[in-house]
């Protein structure tokens, strides 16, 4: 396979911008039909209709936002910020003549479901008789059917919320009538109602505390007690990313602002019926061996990563100070009163000081970039304008492309950074690509994201290791950094 087939990732979305200070006028009597109210439940709509004064409706709207505030007691309502940001983007992208984009069919789908994993457009052919069923009227043959597709790899969170394995919304855009319309409005209405109910996370209306101090910038490191048996498993953990069908991964990433975050995960086959799994871990300073974090807790399954095969993904986030660490993690399974280890892995973690020179993240192997919803600060793999969820089991098929991503911080000159790609299968070098411009995309001041695609068509099945040699373009050529990651191509 020629490495020249790699091409730079195109991150399809509009970067986050300043939110509007407010939404529609508080005096608006059609607020329940406005984009701000797309998450009203049927019960809330019935309540709204009964309100007969400006004050009662203003109070209702305050409660609407407060019931959906994921962090009551702080000065932010992240749900409201996300909705207003999506409305702003929809107004900019989907407007039809004088109609705001957020009030179009595409705008409604964008505000409610977020950015799709991909979009496919096709020209509609008018049926015999010149009618287009759902739109009515004569068809001139120049309508466009746009397919908004949500999948498990790039938009897993919305599919988890609506409890579907995938979603495709078809929208007909009719330039003659200056309109667009959803092809299956009943399904969209049903899913929108489901999301409206799930958006209520604060049903008891815990009010914000005007005197409260905001949440700390970093979460405290866990210090759980570890028994002797667990410590023994951790001490013997192998430095290996794959052990049979169990895969361990880690990454140290940074966002638009703030310091880096350490993320570790396990991919495992599903647990046996009735078994309870637990995550354990210990993180020590490389110099001196001081323990800075210990974990022992029930596992929390995650949908933040994709996988080539069905399985369980267990993810843990840690905010470690800059430094070098020795870490070990393990999964145990308890059934019938007996506990046994099912997976373990050791890892050296390097957390850079983003205020002290050039930094390069670990290598992320993914199926491709997803679009980051405006205001989304919760996804562990939200980087600048994109979401880059790794393939948790590091398995790909020859019908897929492998995308690799690196973050850069504070390069001396971003235009001079180069990558050199090498691919090995065991001891055999399969292919290589000489140094080429990294073309980093800025995500914030001094912070960049680089992404390239490697089509896998023509590769034989087996285990591979991808190496990326990074040079800053300023230092002598013999000064470079190597990042690597393992993956498997299944038959």
C-alpha cells in the first residue's frame, strides 16, 4: 500500500464562537415554537398553553432551562449554552431567504441532534405525474435530497441517547418553493420527544447559588485503598497494548484552554452473565516512585470510543500534573463471591507542561474525525473543532480507512513541522513515506491538531505498528520525536 495515499483530514464544522447574550425576546408569545423550545416535552407544551401572563411564561422559561442544567450551583448552564450555540450556527448555515436557519427543517435537526457523522446529497427525480409526495406541488426535477447520517463511530452519544444503532434523516430541499422538509417527520418528532425527556437532568430544580464558587479547574486525584491481591496484579501488569482480545489504550490530550488530561481505557469482550467488573490502578512518579493516584471502583462503560467488534469499553479520565509517571491498571471480575483478574496493562505516561516548549501528544488511531457540537466540553476526545474518538479495540477492516491524529503545542514555527510515516508488520517494514509538511490546524493560540488518512484496501490481515517521526523544522535533522501505535487488520 502506498503511503502517498494519505491525505489531510478535513474537519467539517464551524469553530465555536462567542454565544449570543440572549435568545428570542422574553415577550415573544410564540416562544414554544421557537428553536430555544425544541426540547419541550409534550407535558411542558400543554402547561405552556395554559399560561396567560408574561410573568408566568417568563418563570416557565426559567424553569425550562434550570431543569436541564447539568451543573446546578455553578454560574453556567452548559445545556443552554449548547442550544444557543447550535441555533447561532444553524442561522448562519441553513437560512432560506428571510427565514432564520434554525427555523428550517435542517436547522431543527441540527439543533436537536447535533452535527451528523456525514452528509450525502442527491438530486431527486420527480415521480410520474410531477408530484413529490411529502412536499406536494409540481416537481421541477431540481430538488435535492440531503441525507444526514448518524453512526456509532462518529456520533455515538446521540445514538445512545435515542437508543438506536444508527439514524438517517432525509430532508428535501426545494429551491422553487424556497423550503425544506423532513421526509419522516413522525420519526423525528418521536425521537425529539425522547430527547426532550432525557434532557431533564435536574427535575428537582436545584437553584443556582449566586455566591457559589465555580467548580475547580482540576478534579482531585483518587486515592483508593488497594488490597494485597490487587496490588500483586498491578505489579505484574505487562507493558502491552493487546493481550488476546483485550486491548489497553491511553492518551494525554489538551483542549482549547487549560492543561492536559490523561485518558486510559480498556476494551474487553462482554462480561459473563451476572459478573461485576471493577477497575483498579496505581500511578507513581517515575522519579522516586511516589504514589500520586490509586483507583479501585466499579467500572463505568463508555460510548466515547468506537470499536470494530462488539465489546465493553471502560474509560477513566485523570488530571495529572506535568511530569513522567509509571502507571498500571487492571480489571477484575467478581462472580459467585469469587474475584479474578481479567485484564491488566502497564504504561509510562508523560504529561507535558504546555507553558514550557514544544509538546507532542500520543498517536490516536481512529476511523475518522467527527464534528464537535458547539458548546460540547464533555467529550474526552473533543479537540478544537473536532471529535477524534480512538478505535478502542484497535481493529480495522480493509474496507475502512485508518485516520491518525496528533496534537501539537508551541511548535517554534507550525509551518515547518514535518511528519515521516513508517509502517511495519512484525519486523518487516511494509511501507514508508518521506518527510512531508504536517500542515497543523490551529485549535487555539499555540495549540494545533494534525490528521491524516490511510486507506487500508489491499493490506493483508495481521498486526501492524504505525510510526510517526515528528521534526519541528528548526532543530537539526537528527533531533526528532517518534510516536507509535499498534493496530490489527482483521480478515
